[in-house]
């Protein structure tokens, strides 16, 4: 198995090692449950980044998207963005007209989940269609 050693892979691996070292330093020199949690998260993120770097470096070739898949992603992203804006406007207008006590912080995770789900569904739909114009 041949592993690539270009500057992007080495830079990403170096950042992953720095994340692990920072997590170890935070956990060893600072006391408290908050610092232990931050250090643990940094170490886990560094380990995941190293695994991603190894998988990417061991891949034989990079896949280049053709024009059709690029167009499918563009079209799905465009329509998902408008669905996201429409959903946000609809929720705000419902809250305004019916005097509901909705704040943007309370409904924003749901709105963004709708946007991500609509992107996935639209990308699947446009990928199944034959004619993308």
C-alpha cells in the first residue's frame, strides 16, 4: 500500500498531532472538570483527524466530479437554500401573527435540520432525474 506524502496530507497530520498534544497538555496542567472535557474533546478530534489523514493518504486516486454531479449539487443547494429561507420566514410570520413566544434561538436548529434534509432529498431527486438543465 502506497501512502501519499504531499504537503496537504503532512499539514493535516501535523494539525492532528498538535490537537492531541494540546489536549494532553490541557488535561495534565489544568485542573477542573471543564478542562478535562476540553482536553478529551481535543484528543478525540486529533485521533479522528489522523484516521481521516491516513484514509485520504492511502486512497489511490482522487475522484473528480463530472459536470452533471456538479450541476446536481448546485441545483439542490440553491433550492434547499430557498426552502430554508421560506421555512424561516414562515415560522417567523406564524409567531408574529399568532403572538407565539418563539425566539430565533429556539427554532433555528429545527430550521437548519429542515434545510439539510431538503438538500439531501433534492440531491437524491435531481440525481435520479435524467434531464438537469
